[in-house]
């Protein structure tokens, strides 16, 4: 079975300061991991994905995430927050052994960016 | 724009009624997935179809059913609706069978309100 825990339901940062969104996962097999972003009244957009290549993954809009197997973590970071980063972020795991492509979502982290 | 189209965008209906949500996947994508996003349950996988056949099943209620047609569009049927079925329903699509490291593209969702 696979599961995802996002350690913070809300994160508040000032514009121009770093953003850290924490994610821990549990998977029976070697997982694929994703971060998705959901802006208000919008669908989900893929930020980045880890699929057992480089452990440091770069995504869109300046985001990156580091896969740490020993810590079962896949934290998302951005060096400098922008107002447009205000959204909800989801860490997602996909079990490679599972039939189909069932994505298991974390509970989400809502990011507030203060001017 | 992800290329995944969901209709309608909003739906308001009464308890006990039946509704159909429609999804057109991205051109060339054979897999379609349905997800439910609610305040108390978060984002949950419901079901996946690949090229017309059910591929994987998640937490889908017996009152709910889905199908994928020869033209690859999909419909999610929700019957005997209850207040708790009020949620945002997302459709996603991906290439092929949806190997776990394959990116899924999400539509903007259908917001269902049961009154």
C-alpha cells in the first residue's frame, strides 16, 4: 500500500523568501513521485516528477524537489516565492507495482504569499 | 490548458437524482482517470479506464459507475445522490496504460453540488 503525508496543511511566506513544502511517502515498491499545483478554481498542473533518475528534480516556475530514500521524503522548494505561487500543492505517489496508474494524493499544503 | 475537457463545469442537483459527468481526454491519450476532491476526504482516485476497459479501481461507491467509449471520451455516472457526494470531480488522461511514472493531465473539474 502507498500513502503520502504532507506535513503542513498551510504555509505562509513573504514574497521573495524561500518556500519549503514537506512531503513524506510510504510505498511498498520503488515509487514514482510527483508534485502538482492547484490554483483557485483551476485544475491540477504538474510541477515536477521523480522517476528514479536524478534525485534532485527541477520543475516549472523555479520549483525543485529532492528525493531522499533514506528519509522517505520528497520535499518541494523554491528559492524565492512570488505572489503567483499562492495555491494548493499536492505531493503524489504512484506505486510502480500497482495495476494501472493509481495516484495517491497527500492532503495538500495551501501556500499563502504575503507582499 | 491541459487538453482535457470536462463538462459541465458546475452542476447543482437534488438528493436522490442521477447525473452524468463527461470527460474528453487529450488527443492520443488512451487512459482516463476519475478523481473526487472533497473537503473531508481530499483527492481520491475513483477509477481508471484504458482503451475502453476498466484498468484500476479505487474508492468508488457502488452508486457510481463509469465507462469509456470507442472515441475514448469517458462518462462518470452518479446516482441516488446524497449531500456528501458534493465535491469537485476531476478527470485526467495519460498516454498508454499509464505506467506509474507517466504524467497525468487533469481537466478543470466539474463542481457538483447536491442540495
